[in-house]
C-alpha cells in the first residue's frame, strides 16, 4: 500500500519538531545549492537545470517518499548518462529518457520490487561508482586548468572531426591534451587553492561543508581580482544564462516510437541507478536514526520526482547520501525538513538568482573533484583487492567499461560475469564438500546439535546455503530480531559453504549495527572458503578470533561468558 512517510510523521507532530526540521531544511538547502549547480554543469546542461531539479525533485521525494529524512536532488552518478544523452539527443531526448525512467521506478514500487535492487552485487556497485567518479573528475580538467579548446575549426580526434566537446572519455582526454597550451594559470591557482581548502576544512570542521565556504570566498575573490587586478576566469554567468522563475520554460518529452526505442536502455540505466542510490541512501539514514524505510514507497516517490523534474526543465534525480546525512546531523526529524530544503532553494533562486552568475568555474571544478574523490570509495576498493580473484575481476571489468564505454553496458556485463563466477564457484564447492576431511585453519564442520541450552540474552541465527549478495536480507532480519535485551548474536554457518565480497560487506554492516546496540557476534561452524576469505579481508580480526568456533556448543559457552 502506498503511504508516504510524511503522513505517518504528522501524527503527534509538534512545534519543537518543526523548529528542528526548519533549521535542518534551511542548512541543507544552502548546502545543496552549489552541488546542484555543479552536477548540472558536469552533466552538460545549464546551472538552472540543477537548481530546478533540486527544488522540484527534492520536494517530491520528501513529500511522497518512504524515508523520514531522505533528501533528493541531482547527484554526480547521473552526470555520465546525462552528458551523453544531451550530446546525442538534446534536452528533449533527456526529458523523454527521464520520464521513462520515472515510469519504470513507479512500476518497480507498485509491484513491490524494491527488495530486488539488493540483488545487484556489491562488486558491481563499487565498480561503476568508481568509474563514474573517474569520469566526473576527468571532465573537470578543462575548468580546473582554465583550458579553452578551439572548435572554431573542426578538431581531428581519433579519426573524427569534432566541433564541440565530446562525451566519451578518451576523445575528451585527447581534446584536453591538444588544448594544453591554453592553460589559464590564474584559474588553475584558484582551483588548486579551493580544492586544498575543502580537504583541509573537512578535517577540522564537520558541521559546515567546505563547498559552501569555498563558493562564497572564491566568488568574492573573483569579483575583486577582476575589478582591481584584471585577472579573469570563466564564471557561470559568462558561460550560461541564469533564467528567472518567470522565464522558466517546460521541456516536453518526445514520445515517438523511434525515440522510445533508442532511449529505452538509457531509461533503464537511469531507473536502476536512481533505485540503487536512493535505497542505499535510505538504508544509511535508517542506520543513523534507527528507523526502517519503505523501499517500495521510496521507489514510487523517485518515479514521481523523475517525471516531474524534466517538465520543469530539470534532470534525473535520486536520494543523495551526503545531503541526507547533513539533514540528520543538523536535526532533521521528518520529511518536512526535505520540503523546507526545496523551499529554501526556491527562495534563493528568486532573491539571489543573478548572484549565481558570479560563481567562478574553477571553484565549481574543485567541488566536483572533491565529490568524485569521496564517491570513488577507496576503502571499499582496498577491501575488495584483498578478496578473491573473481570479485576483483568483476570490479575491474565494471569499472573499465563504465569509464571507456557506457554505464548501461557495464551493469549488464557485470551482472553476467558475477552470475558466471557464482555458478562456477557453486560447482567447484560442491565437489570439494564431497570429501569432508580437508579443512583449513583448524576450522571443522559443525555437527547437528539437539536440545541447545541457549541462555537469556543470546540469539541464535542459522543461515541456510551460501552467503552471497542475494542473501544480504537475512542479515537485516537477524539485526531486526536482535532486541534490546540481546547481548550476543550467534551465527551458525554450518550450511554456509560460500562467501563473496557482498557477504563480507553484509558481515561488516551487521557488525556495525550490532556495535551500535552493544551486541557481540559469535560465529559457529564456519567452512573453509568463508573462513579463508574472512582471514584475507581482515574480517576475522574485526569479529575477534576468540569469537569464532568450530561447533555450536563452544560458541554457546562463549556466549554465556559474555552475558555473564
């Protein structure tokens, strides 16, 4: 049943909660402004499109969504897709693809398929996220160095004559290389200082994002240096026209058969990306505030937002993890905070729209490069590199195809490759399990136990079959079942013969959730492959080797000792 979280939170809503939502909403609205502009420019559209998206989509996602504190708007993940669609099909084609993606998202929610998104392997998500980060960062080279590629005469690149900046990675890098002589050292200096400032600021001050401070200081400095020192660099106003609300012209989608066929794969990519990012953001928010979102309602809200956004000149939108976290940290309690964030952006556009034109492009490039750095997920990549070769292979293939070919192809190939490795591993392991004498590290197969003596405060949870990306939901169920009086969670793994990177990630998520509740995890009857992977990835040390046992009896003795 579709019931937005806004309706649930209105029961008992009081003035104190409204004040908290008001403060958080205003702060997030200010934080969202430079990001909305930066993501729109990285996507190859004007800054106004980013602001309109944050206003319209941000309002819809908060008003109709299934999460209490989700903040929606444009994100860096869509920059690669949007840039390619605009370059090939124009703004009309982008509007068509976005509306189609919105319809797909609504259908996913209506048919209660929100849980299926969790079946996309962790390695694929990590791979295409890192690939998108590389594409975003590389696309900012021109503004970071103040380059001005000359397309007054067609530029020959890879056997093709170009009259504008290409959307593909390699041709774009070649264009930048050929334009190296046009570097603007003043623009480069400003960009480098802004980037260093953002990195240093984040180390000492968490409440106020460095991007806001950088935008204000860089804009003032740019105006003064232009006026008194004749130092110039590109600004938003020198490159784009900032329309007022009265000049807003809707972009209507073009629904003819040929366009729908051409853009359908792109619409699938937008829908999948929006679903993954929004539900991931909602899960992170749940962990921070201790609630449970409705994934199907959230997908319907994402669909509504992506249908409404292009009608008002916007681009694809989804839940934004960084802005959602900012909302929570500043006291946001209900979807009202997200609605206030959208209203704040609208008021900024109405009252301060012309001032946006003075923002220097080098400062925006620094913000986007910082976003790409945070988006790349280096800790996750380092953890994957310690895992098994099949996970590493899926990651690199997805990453390289995202960067050099296309995100849609990357997801499809990554899924096929992950399925192939999983089937092969199941075949290999079934042969190994035929002879039960060879085990590793002193870990033996768990034996069936009768009449278990489970002390009060101990929850025993047994997982049947392989623990891989498709069984992550079982961990969530285990966490939900771990009530306030639970002190130890015993995971019986005697029937878990396979573990992959997604399983390790699930263990880490469960460990973090249990740490917040003061619950200790004890493993019982772990098999060879899962134990070896835990050893390689350091998961065994995180859980504590004293909490890993070869049988349920010893595990329960340890649990008794913990609960006293």
